[in-house]
């Protein structure tokens, strides 16, 4: 639940019952969105500043993600700043309410006189904030306030998030690396690396009974196109439990494994079912190939939307769409129908358990965090995911499997292609561009569209 401080302001000479009613209505609208509020109102510019002291005392030492500065009428700027300065490190929402129509005439408490006096001051003081104003006769901007509050919540979660990385820089890729200090400074998460040897050591201690329990409880729900090798089933269950132990002990919210040059090359086991189990049973953000910033993008999207924030990679560009799929797995959350798997081998790799599920269609938001010359950027685009045509990746044992994926219709493929930042992009359903933009604004990340 999003925790917010709500402070309602109004000038001392404005009828107090009007200010209280307007603040109370705004407060209730946020509570209906599910926000947990610490509320103080009315706060006026009384000469002795008793209201200001009351507000500061009520909020000091409290834990909240965002400060909602609700302007219910004209208020001298100093009265607001004397409260907000105590919490200048918090994201804020400057929310101006509005007047109303009464017997054919407009009645106002000069809410936007207050906000227009304050907005530039907040900017000059270096606050991180969003300005929202209501309009007479239109629905309140509660949704705008709520979306920015969600972004503030996500930013707070990111500050102490932890991602686990087994190995580093799979296939010696460049685009999957990370600059640890700047990530910690600018966004907050810690990416902790550990050796694959630790996974193997833990795996060797997993009993057959423990492996079988995972097979019976979780893997038995999958729809197998044809039976899988029992050895592969037990390896998947065992390595899942080994990685799960590490994630549980260290509080990881996201995980990536060294895939091609790690699990496949050294252990001879493609990790697709391991990722499936970690995503579906543990709710972890998962991505292969040591994709550091892919993992962080996943956390950003998950904290904003509550979705699993799955990855797809690009196979083909067309004039009006891109073909995006995965050569391994997708989480059950995005599967249309049953989770369907098939034993399959690719090239010289041993047989693994490949996910061939159909992916849900609909409006999607694709995004990718990237780093360049000391700055973080978010490339983002909205599109429509449709069921792809029959396609295959050359190299799979024939008959080649239909890999999970979408054809994603875009307004401008060329623009997207000229700004593309990596082969992996993070997908969420719906138009989440405003949420992502809000988070990027709070974190100082430039958005590229």
C-alpha cells in the first residue's frame, strides 16, 4: 500500500468549513484508491503559525513515500514552504483543487492563485514534484495524484532493492553490463553477484524427495506436449531449489543466471524451467544472460504496475511492427491458456524443457533502462501485441517449436529501431507510459520515446 502524507492548506480568512470539506473530499478520493494517508488539515497562515507547527509535528518521524500538498484555496507561499522544507527529500504532489458552480454562478476559493504562486517556488527550491490542478465541471485529478504517488512508492522500493546475479557478462555482451556506483547513487538497487559454484554446491545437497515435491506441486501443472526426460525434470527442480535458497537468504527481488556460457555450457542444462519456477512460484523478476539493467527495468515496472514485467527480445523488424519472442520461457502470468512445454534441443546443447506457451495479446508498454556517459535513460514505447504468424528460429530440432512471442504493432518502427538500446525489452500490459514517466521524473532519468 502506498503511504502518503496529506496536508491541506487554506488561507486563514477563507471560511474554514469550506476548506475542511474540500480537503476531506480530496482525502477520501485518495483513500478509495487504496492509499494509506497521514492527514493534516486545515493548515492556515495563522499569525502565530500554530497550524504549521501542528502539521510538521504530525509528520516528523513518520514513514511515507510522497507528500501530497493539497491547496484548497489561496494560501501565502511561506506557510506552505515552512511545512514542505522539513520534507524536501521526499517527492511531492502540488495538487490544486477548484471552485464550484452554485445557482448559475462560479464560486472559488482561489485555489489556482495558491498553486501558481507556489509552483515556481517549488521549482526554485529544487523540489522533486508534480503539479496537478482540478477543473470545475470535470472529474477530480485523483488519478494523476495516485499515479505519481505510485511512482514515488516505486522509487522508495528501488532505493533498497536487491538483485542477484549468478556470474557476470554472459557471452561477453556489452549491453548487459552495469556501473554499480552510479546505479546505487541515482536509482538505488544493489546488484549482488555470486558464483555458479555456489548454486552447484547447494544443488548437490538437494534430496530426491525435495526435487520430487517440486515436480508434483509445480511442474505437474504444466502441459507437456510430449514427456520430458525424468533426469531433466529433477535437474530443473533441484537447481530451482538451490537458487531459491540463495534468493530467500539474501532478500533478492530479481535474479539472473549466466545462461549460454554458464548453465548451458558448464552444466549442460538450459535454465528455462528454473526461471519459470522462480517467476511463478516465488514471484521474482527473472531474465537470462546476466542482463543487469534488464533486471532493474523489471523491478521498476513491477513496482509501478504489480505485473511480472517479463522480457522479450527482437527477432525481426517490419514496416509496421516488430517480432519479439523468447528462446526459453515466459512467466505463467502472461500465458494465454495453459503453460505448455516441450522437451527440445538447440544446436549442440543438451535437451532442455522449453516453454512454448501462447502469450496474451493486447496493448503493451515496452521499455528499457540504459546508461550512457554518466546518465541514465529510459527508452519507452506503447504498442499493440498481436498473435504472431507461424515462425521458428533456425537451429532447433525439427519439427522446430513455435517460440513464445508477439508481433507488436508500433506507430513508428523506424524511430524505435534508431533508438533501440538492447536486444531485451521489458513488457507490461496496458498503457503504463505515464507511470514510467513519473518514476523517471522522480529519479532524474531522461525518457526517450
